[in-house]
């Protein structure tokens, strides 16, 4: 997780366009300013960052399914549950599935798994808007490639 650049997803592990699913991974940093107050002597990943991680994964999935022509913006969160603490330096698996899409929006279900245990899950609602220009489209495609998505076929590079 690159908190300074606010990129919460490190790598896409699988992408299934037909099932509208994606599995990603991310590593919580060993140290970060966010742990200073959350909580002193007992650092844990704040829930808002878990929601953002699910939203970013769902947004990248939606962007990919829409062939980088519509970008996703978080506009709602439903049915959120935090089930366990996530300490610094944890490796997390993030699973998302688009369950509904149309008329400028998408709904995705997501969960975060740590050590084979679900630590958070949420339904995120995304507003879809056209990518405003080629510069932003190129930036989004570049980020997708860094994450492991082959933008030519919208699939994942072999690891």
C-alpha cells in the first residue's frame, strides 16, 4: 500500500471478465503515520482504509470491464463489517465482484482476507463517468499495467 500516493492495491492476481471478478493483493506498510494515532501501542489498519481498498479494487475491475472508457468514483458503502484487526506489515488478499452495472453506476461486493480469514467485507456503489481525456486514460492504463493487468486483452500477466 502506497499511502502517500493513495494506491491501495499492489498487484492483481486474477481477473475473470466473464464472472466480473478480480483478486488482488496488497501489503500493509510496516510503519506509517496512520498508525501513530490508530492506536498508540496497538497499531491497526483503520477501517476507512479497508473500505478504500475494496473500493479501489472494485473501481479497477469496473474500469477494466469498461475498457478504460469509464472511471469509477465511490459514492456509497453498504453492509460493511470489520471482523478482525489488521496489524502493520500484513499481506492482504482483496476479492471483488461486480454484481450490478448500468445507467452510470456499478455495485460491487468485496472482502479482505488476512491469513485465510475474512477481516472486512462491504458492498460499494460506484458512479461511472467517462474518462475525460487521453492523458487520464493513459495514466489509468499505466497504473493497471503496474498492477499486472494486460490492457491489450484486459487480462492478468502471468506472475
